[in-house]
C-alpha cells in the first residue's frame, strides 16, 4: 500500500524542525528511523500533511556521561549504537541488553531510541528498560524544554506525554555500575516485537538483594513496573522459593492484552514463566 500524499521537509536543527512543525498546514509528524511511522502511513493509520525528517540533526546523536554522572543518550542514537556502546555497557547494561534484541540487523541500524519511545508501542523493548532504570526524558518544543520521568512520559498504548510539536532530545539514565540486570522476551515470530518482555535491575551482593526493579512490556497496553513482584524480593536473599513467590505475585490485577496470537491468560502465564527464568539466570550460583 502507498501512504496518502504529504509535504516532505528536511530539518538541519531542532529549532528548524519545530518551526517546520508550527508552519504546517494540517497535522505534521517527525521522522526519525521510520520503522513505526512509515508502516502506519502505508496502512493509512497515520496521514500527516507534512513529514519532517530530523535525521540530519547531528546534535541529537551522542552517548556520553554528563556532569551529573548520568549517561545521556541523544534521541537519534540508533539501537545498534546503544548495543555496542562501552559507556552503556559500564553504566546501564540493561539498555544494551534490550537494544540487542530489537528487530533485526536492519532495524537496529536505522531505528532510534527517541523514535521508539515517542511511538510507545506496547511490544517495544525500551519502555520496560527505561522504567526499571528510572530514566529522565528531555523534550523540546514550541514552549521550551521539559524534563519528564519515564514513568510520567509513558501514558498508554501509543500515547506519551509529548505535546504537539515537541521532540525527544535526550534520554538520561543514572549510572548503575555494579548492579545486576537482564532483559528477556518472548518474541512474536513475525514482527519480533515482545509478546512479553521482562526487564530486571537489581542492586545485590550475591543473592542478597538491597533493591530490585521489575518492569514488563508487551503484557498490557503500556509498559509498567510490577511492584508486587519487586516487594517479594526486596531486602531478601533470593532462593528458588523466593523466585517462585515473586512469579506468583507478578501480574495480578493487570489488564492484559488479548489478540489472535496470545490471549490475556497466555500473556500472564508467559510473563510469570519469563520472570522466573530471568531471576534464575540473574542469580544463578
């Protein structure tokens, strides 16, 4: 299928992109990697009158440790760059673990962290990771710059806190050097999106857990932290019994998605199975 006709513009800076958005006659959309937006346009689920290509904005491509000690990632940084980054591997390996299992090689080389978070697909891999990492997302738009906690940024299926004309410019992640982390997912065989994804970040001395964060994507309409499962393990020694209790506590009361591939009951079952496997792998030995 072909998308509806649209006006295509290229922006060389953030300010130019915002200006092009404001001057559009009708709905405008920003184009980064395009792996989410272009298919939606071909299906006529999205019909912007203007498409603003922000890929040339080099100031949005970086991975660095800031003066605040956090890892800062420009929104146009690709999944492949995140997966290969030594800085990410040292300070926030959970993000690299998620990036490595996104799509395929082509998707990882074109798709961007900003585009993925702005789209907020329920089966996307980054949302659970940024929730567990308690990341901060900086956006810029016609009314200036805002810093938004990941928990406040991710609203619902394909819905975020972005206001019209705003662009994600930076994703900041505190340093978690020395923490244990893992991301596991049950792949959809066709799309490779997560039917269920589990992100775990733990501050632990061996199997003694001081703090732990468990986040899911794919299960519900939006990624979320499972505090019930976290509370079972926080401040305890992880044993097979504790892992089983955490898995039993997980996903209770969650309004799970149901479709032709996976029912709500199946998603919850797989979610608990994958949490158990992830914990066993993280605390093995």
